[in-house]
C-alpha cells in the first residue's frame, strides 16, 4: 500500500453535489480530495439529464416533422438516424464532462483522484485505482456522493435474455421494431415516448393501476392519454410471470393484467423498475456508517451520517433523486460547515419535471397529499386548450392544476401537464418560495401572448373550500 495522505476533506464521487462542494471547500482553504470511480460528472452528465434530454430533443424534432402538415409545411418522409442521434448525445456528454473535470483540476488545493473508494475506518479510506494500486486517505470530514445505478428486475427467466437499462438503451444504433418496457415511472415514460417517436412500437408494462401512481389520478390519466395518443401501448396492473425467448429469438413476456393474460413479443426489453444505491463497495460497516434496509445512507436533516464528520449528499441518501436536490444538498453543507449556518433539508420545496412531451412540471403537494394533511383546500384546473399561446402553437394537450390553502390563500402545490410545463411550474414555484397568496398571480400582469398568462385564468377556476 502506498504511503497515506491526510486531507481536511475527502469527497467520494463527482456528481452534481460533490463537485461544487469540493470546489467550495478547497476555495475556502481546505486541502481537499475528490475521488471518482468512473467518469467525472456523475449520473446527471454521463447517464441521466444531459444524454437523455439531448435524445428527447431529437425525438421531438421527429414528432414535429411528422406533424409539419398541421402547420401548413410540406416535408418528405421522416426517418431517424439513431446512430447520428447517439453521436450528438455523446458529443454533448463529452463537452459537459470535460468542462466539469477542467473546473476541478484548475481549483487550488483540490486533488482529483480516480479509483474505487472504500472505508478502512470512520475517517480513513482506501482508494484502489484501475491498475490495482491502493492509496490510503485520512480526512477530518468525508462526504459520500456515490449516487445510484439501475436496479435489475427479478422476474423468472429474465436471465435468459439480454436486457437494456437507462444507460445501455442510449447506445443503440438503430430503433428496435418493438420495445417492451418494464416500469411506468419517469424513466419508462421518457424512453417509451422517445423510442415511439424514433419509430419503434412500444409497450409499457407497469404493476400500478396508473402510471406515476404517486401523482393525483387526473394527472396520471393525463399522462396516459398523451402516451396512448402517441401510439404507446400501456398494460397496467400487469404482473410479469415469465420472460423467455421465442423460437425466432425474440423476447417474450407472459403477463397478467387483472383477469386477462397477455403475451408481449419484443425485440428489446428495457428494465426501468427503479434504482439502487452505489454503496455496495463502500464497506460502510468498517466506518460504522448506518445504511437502511435498501442500502441507502441514513442521514439527519443536516446530511450527517451516524458517524460525526461523515456526511452524504445526493441520490445515495434515498431522498428525491434529482440533480437540483443534490445541488441543494451541497448548499446546505457549504452553509453549515463554511459559514456557520443552520441550513437543513426540512421543509424544502421539491420541484421536478418529467420530460415526456408535453412536459409534466410538479411542485409541492398533490391534491391527495393536501387533503390527507387535513387542510381545507381549493383546487383549480385549466385545460391547455383554453390557453391562447398553446392554441397558436397547436400544442393543446394537457392541463394546469393548482392547490391552494383555503385559510391563507397560499399555494400548496401545482401540476402543469402541457407545453413547457416545467417552465410554467417554475414560475409557480417562485411564488411559493416567496409565500405569495394566489391573488397576486391571478391579478398579475403577464405579457401577451405567453404561456405564463394562463395563470391569470387558472386561479379564476378555484373550487369552493373543501
């Protein structure tokens, strides 16, 4: 083993929380090391936001090209060159990754190390490089930012076929004739619509009675209507009994949906049944770090683990698995450790966007959650077909929905299923952060014609308090 090195801080993982945290610590004068097992940038840059949304954009262009006649534009036959789509995706990933790595390498007092980190004690780490060399690091503060990976499905016979996950599906160089997807969450929905637009027949099988079953039923139903309208087949309440090969070498799924049995034959199978934490090689027990039953690192609301001076941030904590939440985790740690603050995860808003088309933007409580809390609430909905800008764009699928506290007129939550739904949701999110009562938006002046002016009309549709 090589001679050890001592640091003020060691960050394990270069995700979207770990990178800005390591830079902030180093810039504050802490001698800092950041350890990366594979590629700088974490899930977001390499396998998540950047590549998937790049491919979503390509799929939308194909969709609009096929709809060109609706706008009075003549086009020829639309064909998708998936290998070219992949090249564009790879180029952007390389650009973002290189920028992130350059930022780390140019920061004084910050050392970027490549290897697999595991605990040798509460404040000791072994870093094994790809050539087998081991380096021992000691640090007063350790930050775990190792993220998550796709969780394999456990279905009889699945080992007999080659499956895709959210990473490997982006490396296909041609669209399969028929793509089957296990799981109707964000990953399954985004890739399902994407590959339908790339030219594949797509079947999504989900165990729930609705897709995105944590959402309100009307929101889930709206998402399902969009997907069915795009030609995606949905099998809900589907229990897959067995997976195997046909005589011709295709993939066959045997499933039950209610009282009916189904046989789905596909050329490729995407497993999108969730994610699991990358804590398998951390040797957390050697440090006394508590993991929950699923392997996530247990932290308090200041992101400290069961070991003083050892923290975790990002997806590995089992909280909301979004880049912007990882970024907020880094802000909490920076505020508390460098500026004597008292920041915590308590009560923070968790906005997010599902990048189907049209987008689903969500923030705050759902109607179901608000009513379960015992509050008296008012609810308003407005179809996108009643929004002038959406009509002008011929993008009228979906609706806006908002939940208001009947006691103080504060906005509790919103769902926007519509063109640029994430952007409209973000405006509502700003109002919620400011504590604005809903009449400030209802009576606000928004430029015409914009999508945002739909907020004027939306709040005029509030129901009586319930």
